[in-house]
């Protein structure tokens, strides 16, 4: 396959079907500006292509001749469980789409590896309360980076993987971790993704990092989309800008960067208008 669709109809149409296989794309957004809805839409619409092709054609349309949907969609969350994620998607999109599309998404709950070294009570994030004898080995459980790496090694090849969210890993960094571990993770994903030949979407709230740190994340990924609020008179609009994207920007415009006005409707995230940045 030459392209893996994002599942965002208008965007995929503009960029000849989707992202090149082997890409790591950073979804960097302000709170509420659409980056999270982009992830939900990507997961559900790609899942819908497998679960209900007729419904997929109704809400998305035909795939580009150069594009092929991944066999599997994996949604990795460090803090939410599947019920919570489903409810959030259902508030964003039409229930019929979510019910069908979500059934084809493999949800990965890494809350236990994420929270185990914290002071959060175990029964808040694990289904069963651990025995008191288990608490002594709490800090010896699998590290979140190792758990993530093991899962991706087993499931990422040729597939769509969504990581929600890098901001969680950043906020949980302890004394045994420093910022370079986050950068190494994204750089490592980029190197591995080339061999996996799938598509990895990595979410981050850029309000949680410094401009320098954000620049390092942008540099580490193959592509970066910036989701922001733009003020125009008395109204605010959600916008999307391609900061960089190897193999894609040249196909959009020779000017390299386009600002998209976006909207969130029954079919989730989509593009409503396009304006060139001069």
C-alpha cells in the first residue's frame, strides 16, 4: 500500500489518500482544539471500514486508489479504560458510527503500568484490589516504557496505532526519568515505524511542554499537525496546520503550509475550509 488513511475524509482527499506507511505523526493540540477528536475519528472511521463497509462509504466515501485501510487498529491509553473512551467518542460522534467502528478497535489499557508507582489507590485503576503482600513488589512491575515497547513490537507492524497520550508520560516522569527519555521514545518510534510500515499517531497537548521541548518532539516525528484555536472578531474557530510532514507537504502546496479550518460533526473531526498562509 502507498497510503494509510487517517480516516478524515477531506484531509485524506487533499493528501492523496492518507499518510505514507512507516510514519510517526505528532498530533499537537491546545485543549479542545480538535486533536483528541482527530484521534477518535481516525480510530472509529478506520474501524468502520472493517466492521461495516456500507456505513463507512456513507460517512467517509470511497478510499483513494493509492490507499488501503490497516488490518488492525490499536488504541493505547495510559489513563482511560475502554468504557470511558467509548463514552467520550459517543459524545463526539454519531452513536451508530461509534458502536460499529469501535468494535474493530483493539483498545489497550496501560493504566496499571502507568499508575503502579504512584500514590493512586490500586482499586481506582485496576479491576481487582491487590493483596497486601503484592504491594512490596509494586515498584518492580513492568516499566511503562517497556510495556509499551513490548506491545508495539507485537502489534504495530502494518497497522494503525494511536498513542493517547504523550502528555501523560511527560506528567508522570519521576526522578529516574528525564526529558531525553521522551525524545528518545519518539525517535525510537520513528526508527521502528520504518520497519513496521504502519502508521503511528502520537498525541500531545503542546501547552504542557516548553517551546524548546515541543521543537524537539516536532523534529523527532515524521510529521506534525498543530491544532489551535483562532480568534476572528467575536468568534473562535478550530484550525489545523501542518508543521511538517515528509512525503506529504509537497503534495499539498509548494508553499508548504496550509491552515485548515476544522469542524466536529456527526462523523467526527473534519475539514470545513482551507486558507493559505502567506
